[in-house]
C-alpha cells in the first residue's frame, strides 16, 4: 500500500480537529494532492485491481462531513431495523429529532398547496367539483406557463416565469415595497442547491488567494460540506452563546483579519433565523453586518429559510434585502447579496418537494450569464417543487374560497411550533448541567450540556467527540436521535446537541423528560467513575 | 484591468478550440490559477468594487459549456419574445427541436403515472371512485414508505426503499434474471445528477495523474460540462460516422494510449442508445468494450436513458450489466459499472419530474459510504420524481385494471416515435449536401451537413463555428431551433446539427421540408458568393 503524504494535504494555518467518528469544527485545507504521487493501481481484490478506492477517491469528497445525516443517524437506522426484527431494547421506537422534517413528525400538509399540485399533475381534476375554484385557477395559470401545458416538460433553467413573478411580488410585499425583479429570482431544488451554486461561482484562487468563506459557528453543515467539496477555505466567526447566539461585529472583524493572513475572504454567510441556534437577528445587528460587508467588500449570502418561523413575541424577521435598501442607494446599488428560501420549512414543511428560490442582487451581467449557463447543465429544478414554492409565496388571499381554511391551518401549525419552542426551552432549563437559550425562531434547540471529565476521557479513548459519545448513549438508552454539537461547530471545550422542536407537544414533553432522566443518570455515572478513580 | 495569464491555464497536450460564440470539442486543461495572481479588487462600478466579476469568477465554471441550452437557444428565446411583441418575421412560431422535451412537443403523459402521483399528493383522492384500484394500491404502498405517510417528508438520501426494490426487480426482469440488489440502486434527480456524482468521486490527482474521462465524440454535453466543472481531463474517442456511429475498440485503444501521455484515464463513458447520434450498440460491441475496460482498468459509466427508445427492427437494447454478467464471474465480480436511467425519456417523457436512478456495482464498501455521505448533503431527490420513477420501472401488469390503457398509450407513443425516426432520416437524405445515419434509437437525428467554403470563411470572420452560423441562419429564417454539431463535438472539418424527432409527424414533415428549402438556399447563396469572388 502506498503511503500518502497527508501532511502535505493541510494548509498551515487551519487546524486539524478530526478523529474517527468525530465531527469537529471543519478542516478545509485538503488539496487535491493525495493521489498525485500514488500509482493508479492500489488495492487488489480477487487478484483484480479496483479503479475507485479510498486511496484514489477525490480527496475533496473525502473531506466533506455532514452531521445531520451522519454516523449517529446511520446508527439510529440500524437500531430501527433491530427493533423491527424484534430485538429487545429499553424503548419501542426511535424518535428522529435530528432533522427538520415536519411531515415525518406528523405535521399535516397545507390543503391548498397539495390541491394545486394535484390539479397540475392530473389536469382532468380541473373538472372535478371536489376542488375549490381558486386552486383550479392557480393550477390553470401555472400549466399555461409549462411547455405543452404539462408538468412533465422541462421549465426554463431559472424556473417558470409566472412563478418567479409571484416570488418577486411576495418579496416586495414582505419588504414593504422594496422592488424585486423576477429576473433576479432563480428557482432551486431546496435552498441547498442555490447556496452551493452561488458558492461555486465564488470559489477561485490558490494559496493565499484561495477564496475564504465566513460562516457562523455553530453553522448548518451544508456550508462546511460545500466549502470542503469546492476546496475553499472555511473562516469561522463565533456566535455569542451568552448573548442568545447573537452575531457580533467585533467577532466578524477578528475572524476576517485572522483569515486574511492565509486566504482571500470574499463571502460572508448568515443564517437568520439561526440554524442550529434558533436566534432571530435584530435589525440593528443586520445593519452592522451589512455595513461590515460593504466596507470589507464581501459577497453576502443570507439563508432566510426560517423567515416564517419566528416565535418569540419580542422578535421580528427582517430580510437583509429590506435593511440593505433602507440603508440607502450607496448600499442597495452595490452590496452583492444572495438570499434563499425554501418550501421545506416555514409552516408548509414540504421537504420532499425540494422547492426553493434565491434572489440575487447586484450581480454583474456577465456573471449572471455564467450562472445561467451553469444552471442550464442540470436542466431545471423539479417542476412540482416549483409549484409548491408558488403556493408558499402566493397563498390564498382574503376573499378567495380557500383563504379561511388556509389561514386556520397556517395559524395552527405556527402556534403549535411556538408552544413547542417554549416548552423545549423551559424543560431543558430545568435539567442540572443543561442550559438552553430561548428558541426565538427556526425549528431547533441547541442546548449546552455539561459533560463530566471522565466521560470526556472515555470519548477520547473511543476516538470520538465527547458530545458524540453523549448522543450515542442517549440514542442507545432512550431511542432519541439528536445531533452532537461537534457536527455544527462550537467553541472549544463546550458541548451541545441539536434537537428539533417538531414532535407533537405531548410526545415532545415525554421526549424531554427522557432526555432529563438520561442526563441526570449520565452525570451520576461519570461522577461516580470520577470518584472511583481518585 | 489585470491581465490574466491565460496561457498558464492550458495543459500542454489539450488543444484550445474556443472562439467567442463557438462551441467546439472541449478544452479541459483550465486550472484554478487565473485568480491566483489577481488582486481581490478588480472592477469598479459607481466607484464601488464588485466581489464577483468575470475576473474573479471560478475559472472552472467559466470553462463549462452546454450547447443544448446554449447561445442558439438563448437567441430562440429572444425571437419568441419579439414574435409575441408583434415583430414581423418570415415565420409565426419558433419550433424548439433543440432538446428532448417530449411533453413540450405535445406528447401526452401516461395516465397511470400521473394518477399515482396525484393520489400520493392528495391522499383524500384515495376515496374517489374516479381513480382505478391499481393506482390507489400503488399510491398506498409508496405513502407507507414515506415519513408520516407524506410526499412532503425527506426520503432517505438514497431514495425510498420500496421504490429501490421496484427498480431492482425491473432490472432483473429486463436482464433475464441477472440479480440486482436494491442496495446498489440510488434514486437521483434525472440521470444528470447521478452521472455528476459518480464523476465527482472519480476525479483526483494533479499534472500527469489528473483523472482522464473518456467520452464519445459526438457526446451529450453534460459530460464535457461536468468534466470542466470538476477540472478533470476530457479524453475523446470518436464514433464511426461511416459505420452508423458505431463504437470501435481500436479507436478506444488509440484514444487511451494518447491520453496516457498527459493524464490518468480512469473512466470510460458510453451513451447507448446514442445521444446525439441515435445508434444502438450491438451485443458484440458491448462485449468488446467491457473487455477493454477490464483489461485497461477503467470504471464504466453506461448512460442508458434511452433504453426504451429503440426503433430499428434490426436493433435490440442490451444493458452493459447483462452483458457483463454473461461474460462470466471474472468480469461480473470485478468491473466497476454505474448505469443510469431517467423518467425524462422512454415513453413517459416526464422531464419536469427530475426522476432517475443509477445502479452501481462492484463499488468498494468504504467508497460507497463516502458516496452516501456526499448524497446526504443534498438531503434527497424530489420525492414526486421518485414516484414517477417507480411507475416507469413498475407499470401496470397484465390483469390489472390500468394495464390495457397503459399498454395502448405506451405502444402509441413508441410507434409514433419510430415513424418519426424513419421520416426524419428519409427526408433529410433527400437533401443534397445532407447525409443522415439511420435513427436506430434515442430521440435525435444528427445529420452531417455540407457547408460551402465561403460560409466557413464568413463564420471565421464572425468568430463562430461554421455550423453555429448555419443553425443561426436556420433559426432566423425559419424559426427552427436546432443545436450545432460543434456543441457535441465532431471530427475536425465535419459539420452537423442535432434535432429532435419529437414534433408530431405532420409538423415534423413541414419542419423537415423547411430545413430542406433552407439548406438548398444556403448552398446557393454561398456558392454564388464563391463564384463572385473568383
């Protein structure tokens, strides 16, 4: 077996924090060197050489990590299968609180949305008296925009015109009249697709000129994964846990000036409301961030997929676009901003449809043409996902037949979520050794957990992050699947987990009580061990 | 403006064949060097620096080309808008024969497929007497596999279990009992997504070790685009136009030994039935190709999205998997093969659903885990696309309620396509200066066109490929949109275009007559100019 010079694979200024099974703040310095010195033929099986092996695999792929569906979730799947096979466990089901998947947790679809999609799917239903007229009118309008009046035709790569117009209108209304141009709207496969596309455009350079991408820590691991895959440099700025996970401009300055020593930071990513941290940014803070981006010449990526998920009565969602406009033309005409939305979150929770859009402003004309070319290679986003997105941005209006039912369904879902957000925070804060910030928005709690030194030691021996050990034990003993904080990044020496607030309230209460019992036992067990080893 | 050292961007052994507006056989030697020496701030607009400019754009993105939705199609869109605005043209509509988009050309959806998708979308319809029982049973089965019984939940990143089981069963039946394992099946967003994913895994190395990817010329430009984006080396093997676009193993040997001087060829891509060339590979030829891949240690990518589109009575589709198995265990247990299918082609033509699957065999376990990790970042393919794929691989069976209608619809679509394939070949071959191989399968004709020297000269002056000039004139004078052969690659000094055979027969006849008239006029015009300049 050929020895690979892995030491050459690391950029000097980025720390390696990886252990097997452990997902720490990400490493991004891996360059495509590892196979350069390796011969083409490496492993043999049955006497025959394989082309694709761990040694010849794209090292940028190897560097990718994605905790939300990582080792803990794979383990949860195995346990589920064991339960199905009748294996005895201290619990009867696995509760997947690892991912923001509302329907999987029992949330019902918004009726109007599904009606419109079904009508577009089977236009014969347009004659059925079962469907309301406003849903039919919407379906007719969308089908008119489709080639051959069929959802089965490719749309334009940017998405259907009529849906992009609806998106633009939605943004204008949301932002109190700030103009939005349908030409700046691109329909995407969920938000992830749009984020990856924009980052792909922005990545360039070698050595000290490599593109640096500033992301919050804790972050949603799509960002670190995309950065690894694109071989860019991850630049961390830390959110302030003691201040309800607020963004702090001084910290941005610190992160930027440090990063400028080893790369070329060109992008600043913001997640608002925060994932996994659940904070909602204040208007003042957004203004400071925009000013910072303007001064430091950074391209802004604003991930606003939780814009409808604000629960705290003291908080309000402000879009970056709106604040940018209010700061005056010098900002509004110059700062490059891409913002993202999705059908997967909000009150619709339609993850499976992979609907989404991005709005990109102040993009140079030629660059826009390059982006269009790139988008055209994947032909178009799912057209049914586009239809779902249309309903999200253009729900039934007052006076229309479906409005009452729609409003009722929407209110019920959002008030349930608000209740669960409160419940989660409250119960977690009753547990000794757990401290949870208010869940102001989004769909997750990200509590800080105290892990006894003896448990940290045991994790080290097992080659995993301490919070990975914690989450693994939680899963094995209670069936509750949450994601370790190390998968999102956290300040060194602190430990967290992310759990969704999506289970129905009664189930959520039980779940939280189980977490409480587990945590107390966990503390006792390792404190006892501590005492024994003294 | 900073001068970029573009000369450093080319690997010595790959020729640059690009001109503005021209799409020739692709350049792949572009490395991420161009911005390394460029300062961060390059262009100024209104006194303010832009972050993302043509100078700072990812050079791998810049290198991507995709003719099927390229400059000629953008021009077609502009002309369509002019027509809508009432501008006078020598034609009343633009006919988009540039892309295999069946529904846009009037093909009707398969009823059963849409019924199943609609039932999954609105489960209340399961109580409606309008829908047949077999469609309801199918929808129930799929919904049982979805989290919360909803299409709105994320599926596993690999796709829904029950659908992957149906895919495996389909493959086994298609291949006369050759075993297929659902664990080797991955549902994708169309075939493009799967192809890009597999190529992404296989790309590694620098300099002489850079991964070389062998692709047919002419090719479907997804391949060249993905290769550019991944910064791999495109290795061309030429199909034999004089032999009905057959693949020739001697040519593979030539291409491989040439490529080994400047890169590390690790992948061999095959498109069967061919796009844009319409040939169907013989079993003997497939066996030779597999033997070649086995001997030379190449990973096989077999793009079989047109497996249901075989029209010539002398031809039969053979899957690479089946032939591989028939060649014995030494081949079947060792050759690494990924094959691809899609909802977009065949007789369903459901492009907008972005449904697809890939089957990957002989992948190392650890590599498979890496691929799963990579797939999990984009969460899952569109679930409604997965449902559409399910119907493609598991249509109603004999004795089931929907079978008769399904069979009728399928037969009608396929016999229409066969008629149009024949029609296209026949009419094109009546045109002096056009020679068209039989369209044995797929959805396109790729006729060779004679372009007079004077027209070639004019194209040079205009800085475009001669067949781009030809297609542009065809579009401007007749409203017919086809794609120049240079967008797919072709032997130097030969010219072609790709057109779909999808328009209804009567319309197709008119279209072909228009092409004929145009071509004759084109020859006359430039022959006259020729004579004048003597």
